[in-house]
C-alpha cells in the first residue's frame, strides 16, 4: 500500500515530542509499504520553526525511508487567533500544494487530529484521489476545548462540532489512541467504525539498562511543561525533600510554565532540582536510564475521562523503571503492569511519601518492579504490536474500496 498521513504536528526523533507516525511509518516501510507524511515544521510547544524554507512554501525530504512533506505555516504562541491561522494555513496549503507535487498516488489517506482542519484536508484529498479515508482522533475536538473551559456556545466551538460530526460520518474507519473514546464517538458514528490503536514505543530505541546503586537517587520528568502537567507539585516535593541529600530531581522539557518553575526553584533556593532544556528524542533513553523514579503527572481534569495514551508514559515503561502515575485518567497501564505506584493528582504530601517509600526499597525490588513495566510494554504497546493492528485495518479498507 501507499499510505498518506496528514498530521499537522508529526515530528522526527531529532525534534522533542511525540513520534507516533514516524514510528508507525518506519515499521510499515519495513513491511514493504510506502508512507508519505505531511506536516508543519513549526513546533507546537517550542513555538519555533524547525526547518529553513528561505522563500519556499514547502520542503520535501526522505527521512529513514519516509517521504516527508513539510508545509511552512505562520508562527504563533499560546492558543489565540494566531494558532487558528496556523491551523488554517496548514489545511489550505495541503489542499493547494499536494496535488501539484509528484507524490506517489495514495491507496489510503489518514487524517489525524489534534485539530479537525487537518482531518478535513485528508477527507478532501481522499475524494480527489478516490481512496478510503481514515480519521484518527487523538484529541476529542471540540469536547477537549469545552472541558478546558471554553463555552460550548462559542461560534468557533459550534463550527468545530459541525465539522466533527461531518467527518465522523464520512470516515471509512475511525481510529483513536484513547481507549474509551468510543463512548463519545458512538453518539455520532457506528461503533463498528471505531478501532483503538494506542500510542506506544519502538523498543529498539529504548534498551533496558541496569541502574547503578552507586549513583544518586534520581526522580525525573521529561516532556511538556504546561498547565496540564502541573509540575509545580514536583518542585514542592523537592522542597519538602531537600534534606534528603541523596535524592535529586530533574525536569527536562519546554512549555508555557517553564519560567514559572524556574522562579519557584530560585525563590525556594533549591539545590536538589534542575529545570533543563528539552533534548532530541534520541537522547531521552539515556536520561531515563539514569533515573530511579519516572514521574507521570496530569492535572485533575474531565479531559482524561476517555483515557490517556501518552508516548512519554510508554517510553517510561520501556526504560524499565519504577513509575509514579499521578492522574485521574480512566485507564492506568502502570497499575495493569504492577510497575509502580498510583497517587491522586496534585497531592504533594502523597507524592513525597511515595518517593520516600520507593527510595527505601531495595535495589532489587525496584529493578523487579521496573522490569514488569518493560515486559508489559513488549506485550501490548510495542510499535510492532500496534502496527500489526493498524496494517490490518488499512489493508481491509483498501481491499474493500
């Protein structure tokens, strides 16, 4: 098959962030398929351009066998009108530029949210090329925006709701990485259309490494530093544990709350925690391997009632470390794997006591618990296992077209 994937925010491992479609594409190519990814190179959390366009509107590259089309879109910061312009620019350019290029003709087209305009572009292109159209739902727009506090009567929300229902009707299949998204989608589309394909991890990129007992005890967080991550709790935990000289904290990433965290650390005069710049995804395994505890936190929110599917969480599991899972999400892979401890979100005292408990465990106890995460990931969340499922869905739709 020749597969086109329209994902506004698709990234490579050289950029910090999720690489779902890069990982899936590499595995599909290994199995003999061709994959084209169409994305923008303006980074959604760094608010920075990742490519040099000069005067061009797009760049075509081959990246590890993937034919990658980068579309130049205008910069933005935050979630205001400039971001909407960025979304619409991606959609407009995809519809205008792609048909003029000498790309391999698709057998099937996937349109992936975050935003619905990218999915709409995929639908329009599927009509042009007379191929099946797969809608991938990674964020439930506009419901996620409503859960974040935007009025359901806002004109933009109403418009997104109309577009959402239209796309659900037109999709030949609806894939979501959220395990309980079908409960929401079933109101607008047949349950037979729905397929759950989680995020996961390419296990070849994250090898299990034994942690030395002779190094400091490290609690690490990697990834976005936004409001939803509520990492002020981790800084407060570091403050309460500052007399524990062998325990150190690391926060590695970028986002809107980063400067606030730095100011907290400075005000509290903490020397046991570092707020570090993001690194390429290819460098993450070394950070995870140097850690004893990996911290996964999401602020208490109705957004997570349909579950979570975090690339970061599966990277953590693949590293084979004890994980503190702090969120009210409906699903809990760490509990299923028996690979860590679950605590209520936003409770600093609970976090502190859990860290102290894990630090008091023997090295062998921690290693055994971490290995359960790795084994569970191998069984259910490896890229190979997930692409088995994706390939079957795509092939069935192509065969039935």
